């Protein structure tokens, strides 16, 4: 067989794969554009949450066809992976220094308490270990990105990942509107404490910015720094949860999980973060990374929404809602207590 024939066959297979994912990717991109557009009118919700909600509606109605499955899966996995990597190119280690020891201590304790209690409550409510771990990482770190990074390490399935992301985003959307009111009552909107409350609890950067914008510009800037520091701990949290899963000696299928597999994009995220700290990327390049990462994330979230099955979500609805409420209350009480101690 000639070399040209082999190349032609490889090219043909490559084109076939592109054509297989194209319809779903196009739908996800359209949903992302709609979400971005609508977010101009409802900035308090944000494009990320809108993309999931629109994707869920589309995926359970007129877009629940097999032709869209591979494309939505590609958007969910590949594009979100690239989004995570590019996000690393916008974060620097020096960001941590802006908060000082009290701010860092607050974040570490808040994340640790969130992870421990979310896993404990998940066990009490008889959720799977994988699902509890996903909820822990999503609520403690950075929502969808943290869940996406954790899922392959612990062997979580697509269904668990999709439902966890949906619940985390729904909870975050509610808290986004509630936290400024709580900050006003408890802290009289004092800048540092309000920023810590919002930046230390909310799951996505968009939710943090949206919530803090309801207060003032100073709170928006400082709460974003609190949030960014949480994101920097992404790799640490993923590795810890991976080791916990590995120590348990089983995955959901019952097979031995003898080796922790760290996804390439988790390591790439960390390397990009170090590169940004070292000044490898000029600010204009970093801004481009941020823009592309944001767009990839919204497209990916549209794909995730499309892959959420309403029937399956309804089957665990009441228990999942109880779990979400418990997590929200834990985070609020914990954050208020720790802010009083450290800040």
C-alpha cells in the first residue's frame, strides 16, 4: 500500500471525525452566542449560567437527536480542557501576595471546610463518592472547571459530571443574588469582608464579578482576587481528591483504581500559571488567553447543558436540592465565621 493511500485514508478518517462533531459544536456555539447576547440584558446571571440553562432546554427538546451527541461531548470535554489551560495563562503566583497571610488563611480554611463537609454530607445523603467529590471540588474551587478537572481523575461518569455542574451553577446563581444582601446585613458592605464573602464562596468568576458588581467597583476588584487565588489551588485540590479516591481502592464500577491519572490540562494549567508568573506572556497575550478561555467555557457549558437528562435530574431532584441548600448554608456560615477570625 502506497504512502499516499495511507495519508488519504488518515485524512478521510480525520474529516469523518470533524463531520461527526460539527453539528453538535455548531449548536453549542449558537447557544453560546445567544447566552452571551442575553447576558448583556441580565448580567447578574451571566453567560455561563445562561448557556447551561439554554443548553438543557435545547438538549431535552428539539436538539435531543443523536446527530448532536458527539459534538456536544467534544464541546464538553475538549473545549473546556483548553479553556482551563488558557485560564492558567492569566493567573500569577504574585496574585496571592495581594491578600496577605490573613486573606490566604481564610481561603485555605474555607476551601478545606467546604471540601470536608460537602463530602461528609454527600455520604450521609447516600450520594455516590464520585458525585460528592465533584460537588466538593466544584463548590470549593471554581465550579465547572474544577468539576471537569476532577472527573477523569476519580473516574466519574458523564452523568455525574453533568448533574454536579448543573447543581453547582444553579446554586451559584442563587447565591450570587443573595450574598450582597447578606454582606450588607452582617458586614455593612465593608470592602475587605464583603469581597472575601463573595470571592470565597461563589463558584465561577462570572458569578463573582456579577455579584460584586451589585455592590461597588472596589468590591468587584478585590473579590475577583480572592476568587483567582482559589483557582490557583485547582491542581492541589484535584490531586488531593485523586489521592483520596485512590486510597479508597475502588472506582464506581468496582475496579481497582491503582494509579491516579492526572489529565494533561491540569498539569498544563499549572505550567501556564508558572509561565505567566515568570513573565513569559505579555499582558496583551494574556488578555487574548482570557478572552478565548471565556468563550470556550461558555461553548463547553452549552454542551454540558445539552447532555443533562431532565428525567435523570428529576429522579434525584429533592435529595439534590437538599444537598445544594446544605452546601450553601455551610459555605455562608463558615465564611462569615472565618472572616470574623481572620479579617
